[in-house]
């Protein structure tokens, strides 16, 4: 029976902290059978993962998908380079943007959509330390405002 809907396998929370996300793309990924089985168990890590453009194709590097525990000699390598599947026009656009300078391709999350593994790839610019501090200050201020509104609505303050 084919599964329906979207099931998130792993997300890269650190990427949103370290990068300013400019645009996102959904890409398929070429995997081996044991990799898919390992992903169905929810085992993967996108920490330190990134994508590169080589010979007009996009490859995902440093994604850790641990070996399938019930696999045999056909098991996969945990940190191998995996090819991403995108439309030619999207690849051309990404090549142009990354050569523009200062932009990188970062995977945000990996998920199943109707039984197929997909990767949400972001075109991102690295943040400086002061940008990160500003974002944290904004988030704290927003949290304080929502608390104050909540207390006011309850009639406490």
C-alpha cells in the first residue's frame, strides 16, 4: 500500500540560524535501497550538509544516513555523495545564483512525499554574528509581547 501525504524524516534547524534563506527548492534524491530503509526508520542527519554544482548537476554532500541494521554486504556508505534530481531550468538558475557570489545551497529538511524521498534545498547567504544576535533579540521581543497580550487578555496585568 502506497503511503500518502508528507512525513518529515529530519530537519536542519541550525541552517535557519546560520543562514538567511533566500529561496527554496524541492528536489528528489538518488538513493540505494538500504538508504531508503534506513530513512524509513527515521535515521539521518543534515548537520554540516551542503550541496555543490559539478558538471551541470547538483550533488548533496555530508548527509549522514547510517547503515541499515538488517542489511548485508549490499549496505551503503554512510556519508557518500548523492545526486539531486531537479528540472534543468532550476539547475541553470541555481548555477547562476551560486556563481553570483556569497550564496550557497543548504538542505533544510528531508521528507517522504507519497513514498518518495524529497529534499528541501535552500539558496542561502551566511549570517554574520551580529545578524544572529539581532534575530535572537527580535524573537525574544516577540515572545515578550505575546506573553503580555496573553496576560492582558486574561485580565492578569
